[in-house]
């Protein structure tokens, strides 16, 4: 079969790095091509070459059988290549219809032809099975639905090639399912799709072929059927991963955290306990109240009722400061939004919570002591940075995440709450984070692991609590737990009903 | 090491990234300093009267008031805030100072009371921003308007003279005196910048100020009391306005009810010229000093060149616009 879009031997260099080295990618009509690789493997650069944001140093781009050169995103979009970015490019305050035809509204004498606009959009929405009126304000839609609007926008351009960059990262499982239905529908209509994802399970579910990149180089293109998950990982990292979830058995310590009948915004009557050295997983669908519960424990939301007892002492939690002082640290699920100060350096971010320990009583920073402490964690966490004063924005996602975790650990907490600690983190760094988590528990820390990644939570936790609509809907030991049970509890079913 | 993606070279980790002197990045970083030096060199050639000790000291003394206020303004702007009330705080605390001196209150005590009033007036803005969750622009617009009103009530719309006592003479030294041949206001300005630099770069509070401006949510979740930091920066900004008011009042031996009109804009201009981002999280106190000096020397040069004060405003506007465009272009 002839590819509809073909990029061959693309080179692209930047002052300090060669981002692409003879990289190739083929997109076939009516097929879904997965593009995988670690962070920094060159996927994003390839997409920027493909959409004309970057011009390649060398190589050939062929589209519909002819060599082309894209002058910019608008050019490639006009020619039928659409990209749906991880961060959605939509305007919250405008309606669905206004978003889809932004800048291309059908007009007559300068007046927008609303009837025609709404009719066009209505048709698109029906095709994608989106049950919203075109005049609905975009901001009132869920993230998943907004993503569907992006896809509708891509379709409105009559796109032949649609690129999706980590589309399921912010989606619930049901939303993911309906996204996959749409992808299948598009494929059957003959569109070529590029699907970029860290989630290998999804690739086996939805993709026909896989292209693997490593360090800016093309490694392999193969049908999905000829590959296994382990094989893909091996080719991505260039080495074999013996065990994705390194887990050492450990004698658990005493109960250190006891939560009794905790109620707050989005959380109803939560009670559980946690032993030192234990990893307690929290599973559930998005919006089940997991992050809300963690914010209660961390003093960042108001506790309406119930109590939190740490080492026999009932805590007064009115602010994150109270929680940190008591010995509870929290690593946020969204490091860009509220985990890190992106304009500050690695050092300044890492020591932000524990700066008082490196200060004199008058508040003067002891720079030497701060540097030494930060260096210890950079070495321990294997954080790849040119120096402590590097602005954190310039680090890769995995290294940023390590700094965010180090910030919490530096405070030497008794309880460490990790909310989606590997989201947007590549496979190699992911495994290093798992190893770190195991190391913390050996040091006697108690860990709460909130994750939407099923294999991760099953692989790492000693015990798993599932939440559904603000309530704890199930608790499983490591031995009992499996994906079906967790999912059943997550949707509020009793395990027996499922079988 | 069994780490991943080895595509980027890793420099030894304990070596901090430092910008080489006179490299392109350095030139860009120090562009306001270069602009200031260029300005001084060019004007020295055009006007023979410019490069004299008297003229330079005179210009520095004139600049000191704006520069001191700009120190407080820098801190507020680094937290992504803004303080429009500094001119009004200056007028009111100046009126306090003048009436205290006129009533023959001891100079030291009068100065302390005046500084304290500035601190409290600034804290009011800070409390409205922090506890009231009001946008800084609106909050300080409110305090600005209110304090202008209070000043008019307090002074009855008339200047307050410090009188002709020995006390008043001692007080006026703060604005007109010399130490080691250098005007006192310049000494005050230099000390305030030294303290501001120390606070921002070497204390925990300074670090928290940058963090707050960079990302308020992340700062709060890092266990920092962000409301406290907000109240601190607006208080310090009020304090610097009060310090400036003492210099002005001492120099004129009287407090004008309309003193400090438009000073907030000059202070903001100095901060922006110095490279501090209005978006918060980024900025250097020494940049602000350079920014204030650029405005000061530009005014002085245009005066020496007999340019009408109407055109001076246009010149100032052009310089600020140019600075911001250059800064954005290279981001």
C-alpha cells in the first residue's frame, strides 16, 4: 500500500543537539500508525517538521505522492494535515461552533451566517456522536468532550491525516473508549492517523502499525501484530527491562496514619489506615474524589468532618504548611500547574518546602548548605541537569517530576502522597521513579500512590483502595487485586455482580 | 548509569550554569546597563556640562526618590502584583512627617513614626490583595484614591511647613545635607538598594517572593504562607514610599498635599526598564537601579540640551516602549 504521507531521512539539528537523525515515518490511508519513543526521542520535533513549524535540514516529505514543503501549521492544515496537541488549542469562552470555525466563519457582507455555521457543526458533531448543541459554551464540556471538539475541527478541514499527541492523558476510561470508536470510524473512512502515546496498552488496542524512535533515530516500523509490549519497550530504551515494577518484599511497620470518617468537598466519609513502609494505592476514575481526598490530607481543602491522626496525634490541618510541618508531603498530579515554579531553577524548586532548614534563624539562606543538600538529591535521584541553577522549564518531563518528588522528600515526611507520579514521564524515568519509591519505603516512609495507570497501581501497591463518587468503594490486598475487580469497584459495582 | 535518552550532553553537575562575560547572552542580559553607559557617553560628547561631579551628584540626588520607591515596586511586581498607591502613600506620610516636625517632635521619633505609617498604609493594600482576594490593580487603585482623600482632609488642601525651628533644620539635613561630599539622599538610596538586594537574593522571604510570582499555587502547596508574603511586599512598598516622602519633605521643608502625583508610573517604568517582568517571578533589583538611572539621566540630558519638558515626556515614553519591545523580541 502506498503511504499517503511519507517522511524520509529527516535531519534536524539545534545548536546543542541533533534532534532528528535520518528519521522516517509513513502514514497509510485507512490505518492507525503509532509513534512511540521516550521523551526526547524526537517525536515532537518530527511533528513540528511535519506541520511546518520547523524546516528539516535534510530529507524528503511526500504527501499524496508528491514532494511538498510546508511553510507553517496553517499551510499544512490547509493541505489536509491536522494535529491535535496534548494541550488543547481551544477558547473556553466561545461556543463549540465558534471554536471549530474560528477564523473561517462563513460570512456574507461581513456578517456571520450563523444558520449555516450551526448546520455545518451540527453535522460534524453527529458524525462524531457528540451530544451537545453547537452553541454550547466550550468551557462547560469535559476535557474528553473538548478533545472531541478538536477532532471535529480537524474533520472540518477535510483532513486526510490526523495526528493525535497523547490524546488519552486527560481522559477517563469511558471517554477513552468513545475516542477509540471515533478513531476506528475515521480509519474506516480512509483517513490516515498518527497516534502518539506512552501507553502501550492503547497501542495494541487501536493501532495497526508501530514506528519506534530512539534518540532522534528511526528504529523500526512493524505491524502491531508482530510485536509485544516488552519488545516495544526494549526497542524504545535500547535495553531490556527485566521487571517493569521492581518490588521487594518488606515487613511492614506500625500504623502511622489513621484517617477516620473524613468528609470534605467531593469526599464522603473516608476511613483508612496506613503503615510505615507501606505503599497504599488509590485507584478510581477521574473525578472519583481521589485528588480531593489528598487535598484534605494535605490541608489544602477544608475538612468538614472527621479526623486525621498521625503517630497518635490528631492533626489540625488548615494549610499545606500545617501538613508539611506534621510530616505529610504531597507531590501534585500536575507539575506544571501547581507542582513546580517553572521560572525558577532546579535548586530553588527543590528546596522550596524545606528552605527553613538551610537558613539561619534570621532568615538568611546558607547557600553552601542548600547547594550541598540539593546536590545530594540530584545524585540520588539521578536528575539530569547541566547544573543546579538550570531553569527547571528546560528539563525533560521525567527530570522535572524527579525534582517535584525530591522537593517533598527533602522535607523528610512520614507520609508521602504521590498523585499520578509518572504522568507524562517516559519509560526509563518511570522505572527510576518506581525504584525511588521502593527506596523511600525501605527508609520507613509510608506512601500513598494515586494513579490512573492500572498496571502501575497493581504492580507497586501493597494494598489498593478504590474510590467512586467520593466514597471508598473497595479495598483489596496485593494478592486479591486485579484489573477487573478494580474497575468494578471504580464504577461502583459489587464484585459479584461483575462475574 | 542505566539512564535513558542520552542525546543531550551532560555537564558535570556541581558546576552551575554561568553566563560568560561579554558573550552574546551576557550582552543581552546586561542590555539596560549598556544602554545607560551609552546614554552617559553620548550625552557627555554633546553637552560639555554633563560629565561633571556636580551634575552627576545632582542627577543622582534627583533620581533617588523614584529609585527608592522602585525598590518596593520591584518586589511587588516580582510577585506579579502592582502598587498604584505609592504616590498617595508618599503624600500622606510626607504630611505626617511635616506636621510632626512642625510640632517639634524629635527628628528620630518623627522619622520612625513616618516610616511606620508607610508600612501600615502599604499593609492595607496587602491585606486587601491577600485576604480580600482583590486584584492588585483594583486594590491599590482603591487605596490610592482613599489615601489621596485622607491627605486632603488631613492637610486641608494646604502645604504643611516644617517650620523654622532647630528641629526643622536638623530634619532638612535628610534632604539637603551632605556626607563625605555626597548628598544624603544618595546615601539613603544606596542603602535601600543594598538592603533590597540582600532581601531578594539572600533571604528566605526573598526566595518566597520570586516563587509566589512564578506560580502561586505551587508556592502554596510547597507549604508557604502566600498571604503573608503578599502583605510583606505591599508593606515594604509602602515603607519605601515613606522613605521617599521624608527626602522630599526634608528637601522642601514642607509637605505638599499633591506630592507624588504620577510617581507610581515612574517607579513602574524604572522597574520595567530594569528588565523585571510584569508577569511576575522574574527580575533583578540592580536592574531597577539602572532603570531609574536611565530615566534620571535622560531627563537631565534633555534639560541640559534645552529640550522642552513636553518633549521630555515623549522621550521617556519612547525609551520605555523600546525597552519593552527589545525585551519581548528576544524572549
